[in-house]
């Protein structure tokens, strides 16, 4: 840690030397110029966000700085010295640590084993477990979470946020001078993001350079001081947070102004009859859940991680059905015992985790789009390339409807970008003629432009009389999209809020500080 | 609430390393049911005669030794189908080199362990460098070894010297040498997995190879190391078998179905085929279940073919006993 | 000799390029098969380049192809079926017992065998689905169970003979067919099974769901796939293919207690050579068939070269590894 304090001193003086600097970096992949002559300095004690649409080259740049990729040309300077990394480990040992978007922990191993994986304190190959746990505890203490997380806890017993903290502890444990985070907040809820922001402040105070990628502009503005925009692999501009507004950054990112973040809310005349009525629904993960959903409305579901949001979706969709209580679908009591039954009853579920629950990666786009129709269809029903017997041109029609950008529907789904994959998933549910959609984090980890188009699509669905239940941990999304807001807390419905309630109101209810207004739910919240 | 977990003491940590897998319950049930059946329908020696107990373990030695190696590769999310023929090549080569001459024992051992290391190295290299699925890679090497030994050796080649039979039949006090070797292998396997960097890295590679690579592990080396160790355990099992048989024959490995059986006992012991989860103690329970069954069937004089049927059913039931409540999707 | 190419305008070059691009899309198994078979035909034109020779080759390779089709279904689903070799043993041993040297019992016997296959496949599928035991272990147990059961049933040694009409499926030909000369029954059986399974795998909702489930079970379940049903049906198809393959193998192999030993590994190898992805998500009926043909052609090539059986095993081992290494290499290059 002595190094970081000495680094902080020259920073105070007028003459500033970047802690990490990339100059004229170019990286080409087969068919794509991922980075084109990008130069960027990163100062010590500064939080620097790198933003841009998917494919802008952010992740590639991070991977080059952390040694996972080798640039085709260009140089990297660390403390003014030219360096090159053949492997992430070399970058780590020089003080550059990276936290990737996907979780990078071994779920079956302890916190200490994870933090020191590959660097276990050992003599003659024998691990000194006591020392390793002690060192892990020190690292956890350094980031102030030693009371929350034990070094001997097995990772799969920790919450998502705690796991993220373990990842940061792991990164810090390399005596990192530069910490790179790729979408660190994607899986976190509002309060957990605050926790992360505090932590970043402390790291900054120690003279570290923190670099992070995020699609959530609100957080970029909360946490970062400088914001660099990349577009199509090219450097666009670096701005000081104080000088700009989010809309300006969006303009730089997409090259045009997005005149609205969210489509207008539903009108009175759009609202129809009650499609879904749940009363007293309970199972192991939910307690006495009651609510109604109308045709043509977006019912936003907010709540902290673990409050039962996703579990509610799974109960409705028959993944983990309610054990008690009644579910009325279009006026008829019904028990959906599995997803197949739910789909036959025209429910659709756009899941949170695209990779493990949404797409079938190695199959063509068209098979992904037709998956639901085929699942509920006759098993020996003859298939057509582009559709089912009713409509043999279903795939191109859907493709246009959700605006998938691809040269061929024969391409494997794994070759698409995140935004396009999400559109494929959406198309799958449009194909099954669902008229009640459940969206779980519909825009998680998706770039700004795709985000807007998915929001537009959700609103278009309601205009056609579809009922939408939208779960999100992004409060702006909840506020911007919902015609009513259901707030969950501790496996129950804490209450209901009208459209355009403030984020603060939602947070208060989600953290159990206020009860809902409706008498029905007030009991549950108490 | 967290204070208790933070303040871990040496004792609880020791226990964590030594967690008793649920399969031991299954082992005890099998043993008790077998013993009761033995009391009812046979001479009841399983409960009364300690020699039978010992015999259960002695019968399990060869499978047990190779199962330790198999556990290592399966923990690394790999598999080794070549252990059976590795056992065979060890058996024939060692007795061929020894030719009954005690002075040639060191040479023979050097030879077969060298061959074993080479087989493991080839397996590991083909899997990691040529990116061939481990199932196919080791099936391939298995065919290659089979071809070579079947072409070169006929039934029973050479012989081992009397002194060498000590490994198979000798005792230290009342305890057979073979059991001591087995115990050493399991304790060694446990220490390797729980106390060394290699073990920690192996869990890492099997649990998530990409994470391990990004953490700076040389994942290829770890997996190659596991394969070499696995082949070496197969060699040791082969050496043990030849010391009992007195002369090596090419069919000894495949006849004992050591490839599939070692995988079966490992999985019965709770080590996941997908890697990164499990350990050697479960495998020991799996091996002993096989040993107990074998002894019970012999005691009851079960038809040898019916024995195979029952063994098949029990393999599936043993694994089912803890998978049936699982929420994970089977493959 | 290169003058024509040099003089050719850019247009021809482009056409050649697109042909080359098309050729590169051909699965490597067909190229491998052609290479091996041309070598066979070159070394012994009488045995392999005549229509009679081709038909004999097809008769010999059809049983493995039938087994490979069934195994491919299970592999594409993400599972393994290790019990098929034992099923072949069961067919041969049990049939010899049931037939009791009475040709009239041939068809009922085959019917009973198919019934047993149905039962075994059903058990495999149900145990994997509802007891959640990995299929590798379930079918390993079933392999022991069926083999032990078959040996127990016949008392450890083959009883009686297989009647000629039973053996006809694997051994006989339809004579005097125009153009082709004679056509083996085995080939006709293979063609019928190919037609049925091709339809099921490549042209039905069921087939696409196999691939979807093999690729991502969780996503498939959330998209409404009836995973248990698909899995049970798939294991049944595999077992039925093994029974039919067993009848064909018994037809020319005769009664022998070790007849099915190691067949499961051979079959999986044939599938993998045919480009099937272990652990699921990729598979094709024609490619699996040609994987089996390639394996058979290799064996015959090694015979022709005069290698003794043990060396044939070794060379097969090398070929399997090389084939998979090549396909792994080409997928990595594509990415």
C-alpha cells in the first residue's frame, strides 16, 4: 500500500502523470475493427467511466488493459513506463486488476480459496490454510466488509451482492493500483449499488484509478468523475461529469439525441378488464401475495434482491407454482403446474438471465424464435423452416417486428449481441401469441439504443391489449414504464404505488419503511 | 449472526475438510441389510467373522487405488476410460520384465511407472492441447494400448518373483500390506485435495476453467497433472493385481471393468461428473459398497449373472438416493 | 497444365471460390469416408468397386449405422446410452433360447425383443428424468443389468441356434435386382429406419426439441418443452435401434456371449466421427450414418492392409482422436 500513497503525492502537485495510459491502441478481430487508434489516460485517485453502445469496443479495451487480449498495435504505459502483458496474471502482478461482467467465483469453494486462487500461501505446495484465511480476513477488512463475509464461508451461500464484494476483495488483494470493473452494478439492487459507490470512494481516496463500464447512466453520473465515450471502436470524447448532462452523453454515444428514454405511459382507454387476479398466493418463497393485472397495462414490480420478485414470476409461470391461494386467469380459476401449461394459457416469460434461461445458444435464430410454438405444438407435427402451419412466414415477420439485426436467421444465437439476443427471446414469446407477458429485468446489460427499442416494444404490446408484469431493479425503468407499481419486500407484497411515484417512495416501501395504501395489502406488509 | 461464522476454530475447520458424505449412510445400510440376509440365509459370518470384514477391504484394493485417480480427473471435469488397459499393460509389462528374477523388480517398477506417466501425459495433452473431449480422448488411448498389448503379448507372460507377492499377500502384524497401501492412497488423495495448491487448483479447473485461467492458473498443467496421477494410480493397481496373480495377462484390466467401475464408485461417492465438487472419502464409500456387495453375494451364493444384475441396479439406486431430490436438470 | 487456370477471367475464379466455399461446408465425415473408401476401391477393386462389393460393404456396415442413429438421438439430447451393447447381447442370447430352433417363432421372437427394448428404454428415460441420475450412470447400470439378465436367462452359455429366417435380416440379399444386382436386407432395414428417424429428428417438433434441450435444458423448460416426455421417447428410440441392430448383427455374427461387448463405445465413436457433439446440441441422422460407414470402411481398410486385429484397434483409436481433434480445431478457427 506504500506505493499508492507515494503515487497520490505527485497527483496533488500540478504536474500530473497518468497512472495508466493507453496510446494508439488498435485491435482487429476477423471481420471487425474492434478498436481503432484509441488513446486514453487514467489518473490516480480518479473514477473514470467508459461508456458506449454494445460493440463500441469498451470490453475489448478493458481486456487489453488487463492482459486478456494483446493489441495489434499501440502501447500501454503504467506509471510512465511502457508495459505489455501476455496474460491477465502479468497485468495483475503489476497492479491492474479486473472484475468481469459475469461472476468469476467458484461456487463450491470458500471465500478465502477464491480470493487466493492460484496464489495460496504455501510451503512446498502445501497450503497454509490458517494464514490464507487470516490474509483473506485482512483483505475483507480493507474494504470494510469483514463483518459481513467470513473467509471460510462457501461462496454459494452468499448473496449476489456479497459475491460481488468478494470479487472486489479478490481484485484488491493483488495490491491493485488500477481497478477495472465491467458492468459492476448489473446484478445489484439500488441499495447494493450505494454500497459499491461508497467502496469506490474509499478506493479512490487511496489513490487508485478506478475504471468502469456501465450501461446505467444514472450510476455513471453517481460514481464517476470523468466519462469517456467510445463509438464503433473509436474514441469520441472525454468529458467531466460536472460539465454535462446524461442526455449529452447519450447523444455522444448514439450520435443522435434520443428524444425520450421511455415511451408515454398507458392511457385510460388502453386499460381493459382484469386478466389476472392472484389472491393469497403462497409457497416456500412467497407469502400471501395478492394483486390484479389489467389488459393493456404495465404493472411494475420493484423490490430488493431476494424480496421475491423473480419468485413471483416463477410462481405465476408454473416453474415453482403457488401451493395455496387462488389464481384467476381471464375470469377462470386455474392452477398452472408447469411452464408448458402457462404457455398454452398464453403467458410469456422473458427471463432475467438471457444466457442460461433465454436462448439456446448453438441453435439457429429461427429455431430459437420457434421454440415455444414447437414446444406446445404436436410432438410429431411437421416443422417448417420459417413457421408453423398457420403462418409459414412467421420468422421473417417476427424478425422485422422486433428488429433483429442479422444477415441470416440461420446464424447461431450465440453469435448475436446481447441486445439482439434479447430481441430473439422476445420474438419467441410473440410467436406463441402470448397476451400476458412477464418481463424479468428486460434490459439488463443492454445498450442504450436497444434498451429504448425494447421499452417501445413493451408499450406497443400493451397497446395491442397485452398485459405486462415488469420486474426491474432499475428504478428509473420502473418509474418510466409502469402504469402501477407493485413493491415487494420480504417475500410479500409491501404495497402498491400509482404511476410516476418517486424513486424515493418506492425505496422506502421496498425497505419496509412504509405500508401500502390499500387496506388489502397493508396487512401483508405489517 | 455472522460472528459465529467468522470466529472459526481449528476444530470446526478440521471437520469441514473431513465432511462425511451421505453415501456412507448408504454404505451402512447395504452392510446391515447384507449382514442380516447373511444371518438368515447363510452362515452369518459377515457379522461374526472379522476375517470377512478384512476380506471385503482386500477385495476392494485394486478398484480403490484406481478410483482415487479417477476421482482426481473427474473433479477436474475430465474422465479417464483408459485405466483398465493401463492396468493391463502394467500387469503384462512388469511380469515380462521381471521374469521371476527379484533383482529386476526395480527396473520393472521404473518401467511400468514410466509407461503410466507417459499414458497420463498423452491423455492430458490430447485433451488440453488438441481440445478433444476427454471421453473420446481416453477411449482412443485405451484402444491404442489395447491394440499394442494384444498384439505383443499372449495370455500370461513372464512371472513375478516370490518376494514381489508380498505386496499382494503379505501382512504387517495382522494387517495386510494391501490395505495399508489402500489407506495410504486415500489419505494421500485427501491431503492432496484439501491441503495442497494442486488440489485447490484442481477444484478450480473443474469448477470453472475460465475463472481459473483468469486467476492465473495454468489450467492445462493442472489437468495434465491430474491425468498423470490417475494413470499412475492405475499402474499401482496393476502392480498390485500382478503380485496377486503371479503372472500378467492382458485381460486383467478389462475383465475387472476398472474403467467403468472406477467411474461408478466415484459418482456413487458424490463427485459430480461435471467436476469441481466432491472428494475421495465419498469414493471410498463407493468402493466399499462394491466390496460389501461382492462379499454378500458370495456368502449367499448368488448366481454370478444375477450378481451382475443386482450390481447394476444398486449402482443406479446409490446415485439416485441423493439425486432424486435435486433441483438440477439431469444430463 | 496451369495455363487454363491462369488465362481464366476473374469471373471463373469467383465461381471457383464459391464452389470452394460450398465444399468447405460439407461435414468432414463425408470427405473422410470418401478418402477411405476410394483407398479401399483402389487397393481391391474386385471387393469394393463392384456393385456386389458395395452391397456387401453396406450389409456389413448397416448394423453399426442403425446403432449410431439411436445413440445419436441420446447424445444430441445431452446424454449417453452405454447399454446398447448389452442389448445386442440380449437379443442374440434370448432369441436363440426363444426360437428353440423353430423358424415359425422368428417373428414373434423379434416382437418380444422389441417389447423388451421398449421397456428398457422406458426405464432409462424415466430413471434419468424422475430420479435425476446422470444418464451415464443409469445406462451403465442398465448395461450390467441387461447383460447379467441375459446371461442368467440363458444360463451362461448360448442355447440352440438362430434360425435361418431370423438370420436373414443380417445375412441375406434380395437377388436379381436390376442395375444393383442384389440388395441386402440389412440395407433396406437401414433405409427404412433412416427415413423414419430422419423425419423425426429433422422434420418434427420433437426433433428440434431434442437439440434445444441438449443445448440448454433450463431455457427449453422455460419455453415449454416437455423435457421428460422428449427424454423418455429418445431413450426408447435408442433402445429400439439397439434391438434392431442386434437382430442384424446376430444375423451374420451368430450366437456368441461377447457379441455386444464394446459396441457402445464403437457406436459413440462413430457418432463423434459423424460430427455429433457430446453433451448435446448438435447432431444429424445422415452424418451419424456416415460416421458408422467410415468406421466400418476403416476396419476393412486395415484388414486389407493385412494388419492383425489388435493393431486395428490401435489405429481406430488414433483415427477417433484425430477426427475429433480436427473438428475441434475447425470450430475454434471459425470463432
